[in-house]
C-alpha cells in the first residue's frame, strides 16, 4: 500500500511524525506537508502563487518526505500529481493538534486535505486529538484504527474522521463508530476590539468561550465523554 501523509500543523509537528511511524507498518510512506502552520485553511488551494517543494530530512527511516510552501490541500495535489510516481492508495491527514469535530470541520485544513484526497479518488482519513494534551490514547489505538479503516471503501467526497480524546489511557472508554457530525462548537466565538485605527478603522481579534453542550451520538459528544470518535463526513460540495 502506498500512503501519502500531510497535516496542517507543519512538517515538523509531533503529530505527523507519530502518524508516519504508525503508517510505516502498513505500507510505503510518503510525506508532503506544509513548511509552516496552516491551520484553518479549510480546502483552499494555491491558484495565483507558485508552490515551492523541497526534500525534507524526516526523522523516520524509509519515509520519503517533502516540505511544501502551499496549503495542506496543495500538499495532497502535488503529492498525488507530481511527486509520487503514481497515486497513493491512502491519504492520511494529521494527527492534528486540536479536535476537528462538530462545526469546526468546515474550517479544518486537516479535513480539507483529506477531502482533496477523496476528490482524487483515494481513500482518505483525517485524524485529530485534543490540543496540547496527553497522547496516551492515540498512541495506544492509532495502529488499530489505521488497520481497521485503511482498506474500507467510501463514496466520492467522503472521508473518515477520527478524533482521539486527550485523557489518560485509563480514562478512555473505547471507540464509538458511526458518529454523526455535531451542529455544535467547542468554542463560541466573539470578537474583541484591540485598538482604534486611523480613518475610523478598528482592529479585532477572535476570542472563544469553551463549550461542551452537544447532541447525543455525535463526534463532539464522544470525545467529551472520553471516547475515540470515528465517523464518515460528506463534503457539502
């Protein structure tokens, strides 16, 4: 199996290294990932700017890696269409530092890159975990989750979306599959005014209030209750 891995936290992020380390047990691994942080880029691609690609000294033996100046979706496109000798059998995006569940999925470049893989006709999986928390659950379950999903088929425009809770392994209650996408949100956003600008302008910055109100049987509810959430997400396009 040929596997293409990307992310939106940058090629040097810990999550992509752990994902590649798990994936190398199931196939030939290629990494094409952004050269810097690209979170919340959704499914955007570069149309009017050039894209620079450089070989990258990835810290896992046997992984062929390249850094990319573009978005995570650009990484999948150039990986599939230019860098790899033939299209991969599987696209993995992550492991993202922060959940990509509920309404946040529409902004997620982790999910956006996976959707690009799906649009290229490739089985694609987006993987995320709670931001800046323990990795015990993802470390324990990652290989089994990849092995379970890597050969399953999806319809065009669908991806598997996986979220790992950031709790100690002893507190994780297992896996919940077929989770629906919640209509809720982890952070209820508002904007704060930072300063007044010339010509009657104002400078704003987003600020979010953490929230755990969510519907039953959803991805959001699963991770709040310390389960691993697995679900199929359809691109609205």
